């Protein structure tokens, strides 16, 4: 099993990182974490090269990330919630998924052949609603060929209680890891089974 985790947090020891690490430790197989704030990935510049060519013409770390996406069985998007959305750096990196979108739209080509399963992990401390972050994460996962149910795990009171002390989300992360261990990539997955 190959799991790809996109971590949108700038804090290497923060609440999002704590939950990502909890998930990583429980998973078998290969787990690769891409930290948006450390990744050497430029945002999409809408040059439209991908309208007529496979991939993207920007020569940076995203070239390997495209391959990681194609090979993954599971993709997890983990992010703090900033002003009700995913972090800006994560969204800038994910804007490069435009190459997948244009392959489908303009060239009738499927850039990601292998169907995947996925999950969303959101952490927030303020008053904003996570609905826009969840919506964006779902759209991004669908663009990477994630199919079926997409569980959403949230710890939303981290201003008062660190995520590591949020028993409900910690139990949900453990349950997700257990489901990921059991799930086969070709079968449908429901987090709530």
C-alpha cells in the first residue's frame, strides 16, 4: 500500500503535524508526506502549456509529485483551516493539478489511471467554518482520481485544546488507519462501516 499525504501546515510540530504523524505511525507500506511549506513547487502561472502537452512545463518538485499521485493507493490532504480554507501555500502547490484538469478537458486523456481512496484531515482553532476547506480538499482529491467515500476528520478547538488532546479526533485517526489497513484499492471504502 502506498499512501501520499499532503501536509499544508507551516508548523513541523503543530496540531496538523501531530495528527499526520499519528496516522503515519499506524500505516503499513510506503508512506510519503509532502509538506507544502518545504516543497520546492511553484504555483500554476496559467501558461497553458498543459492544454496541448502532458504534464507541466515548470521544472520543479511537482514533476515527482505527479508520479507520486499516479502511484498512490491512498491520498490524504491534511491542513490547518485558515479563514475557513486550506492554507494558501497548499493551495498554491495544488494549483499545479491544473495539468490533470486540462488533460481531461482539452485532450480527453486521463492522466491518473489508477483509482484511489482518500481522506481529509482538518485542524482549526478559530471561529471560521471548515466547510470551504473541506469542499476544496474534496475537489482536489477527486481531481487526483480519489473515488468513493472521503472521510473528513476534524479537530476544531485547538486554540483551547491541542489536537493531541482531542480524544475524538485521535480515535477517528486510529479508526481511519485501521480501515486503510483493511481496504483493498479496488473495492469501495466507507469510513462509517
